[in-house]
């Protein structure tokens, strides 16, 4: 045996205890890497993790699922034979980062089998940029923001959930801030009363949801921030979904729908049509709630009365392989609407809110489908 094979054998023997302690078909030489202090201006940094096939079968690394858009992984091509190793190159882009950061990427094999999560960390020294570069969204004259919208994602009932929007005064004069647009919604904002020239600050945005387990809603609002006496140039859309997300399984229900097309009734300005919901899963699909545009109504095709907030959504269930047909009715003049309106209350219209593109109407169906617990469905009015 030559010196190189002997050296490799010794190294593998030394590494074996650490590698064997890792479960699953793959083992990594390490799962964490610290880049230390880096500069944002220097751009992308990279590190190679070594992966070993510790099983007795061929192994293919199929996908890398990043924790955010700033991290990615380049996987080895082809199949790893038993005992074979290869490099997984992880890249981190520090643009927009500042201070200590930790980012992760999950490595998966076929069938969604997780091979492990790789983690990188760094202490990023941000680049020296102007306020306009770091705060690209113009809210009002001299007032800039870090992002154009705030999405809360899934909201838990009975809790206060907070997000942060950073703002800056790019003018040469002090400004007193005015906040509006959130009255009558479940959102509220806490911001400084004044900003000095060149000052940067944080605006805390909170969403309060009721503890009612039967509450299902898509929440929308538009935050308006401007110097007092100034004109709002851009609103900040706020959104979130309050729902129950069921655990996924091979037997879970699956929602599919036929796109509803509403046609005008004879001698009437009202439009109506059928929405068909399918359950392609192996267990019953429960319709928790239906959220409609303002003035719309929905009823079972076999019922005479429209569904309202007094109806019991849990009674609406679709058996595996079956369908449910609902009749949608639009109010007069819906075809001429310039902007869609949506209700926050289940099964009935409520306070309206602008949402989406012009001439577009949407409804939302809340179900126990774990993949899409809330599905937005476009409504076509012909």
C-alpha cells in the first residue's frame, strides 16, 4: 500500500467516530461554518462541506432548500457510491446584511428525504451607502422606507404579532411623522413622533387576532406614513392570514377547483355561476370558511338560502374523490368594477379593502388542506 492510500485510510479512521454519530445515509465533515468578519462590499463568500455516503446504497443529492435568498448550495453531480465523498459548495451573499448573521440550507435526497441542515455564520461589516440606497422606497417627500410591503404570513389566533419597517429622513429638515390608514383594521403601528435630518428609525407594526377558533380571515390594510402636512406618495400594504394549518400526510385532503365563470342573468345586471370544489385526497376536505368580495353571495346548489356567517362551516365537508358545487352571485355592476374588494368576515361581505390588480376579483376558501389552507380563487365575470 502506498503512502497516499495509507494516509487516506488513517484520516477516514480518525473521522469515522464523528461521522458515524450522524444519522441517516449521509454524513458531513461538519454542519457549521463561520466565515468570521467579512465586508459586505467584498461580495459572495463560499465554503465547501464534504458529504460522505455512509449507506450501502447509491446516494444522489437532489435539491438544496435555502433558508433565505442570500444563501445557495451547489450539489455534486451524479450518484455517490457507498463510501464515496463529494463537495457541497455553499455560497452566501452578504448584500443588505449587517452584524452577526446565521443562514441555513437543507440538503435533500429523493423522495424529500432530508440529509441534514448546513449552517453558516458571519459578522458582516455593511458598506457605506447613502440613505436613498439603503432605503429604496419613497413614502413621502424626504421620507424613505426599507421595503415596499409587510407580509405577516400565517397568524396565530389570540396573539399579537409584530413586524418592523425601517424608515429614514433623507431631507435636511426635521419632520414630525403622521400615521393613518389603519383605523378599523386589526393592524396598528408604533413609530417615533419626529425624525431629525438623516435620522433612521424603526416603525413597529402589530397585528392583533381574536382567540376565536372559528375565526378565519385574510387581513389587509394600507399603512400611510408622511411628514405632518406632507402628501403621501406611496402606501405600505400590510397582509396576513389567520387560519389553522393541518399537518401534512399521504392521506391528507387535497383541494382542487374549477375556475368560476359568472354570466349575466336574463333581463338582469347580476351575474351568477358555479364554483366546483374537488377533494383529490384520501380524507374528508373540510370547508372552514369562504371569503367573498363585497356584495357577493354564495349558496349550496341544493339550497335555496345563501350561506351566511351563521352557517356552520364544519358541516361543509367533501368526501375523498367527491365534489361540492357552490353557486356564486355577483351584485349589479360587478363587471364594471375598477378594483376588487374583499371581505374580512367569513361567508358574508364586510368592510371592503382594495386588493390586487384592476378588473380582478378574487375569493378565498379556507380548508384543512395542509398544502393550501387558504386558496385564493380568481372570479371571471363574462
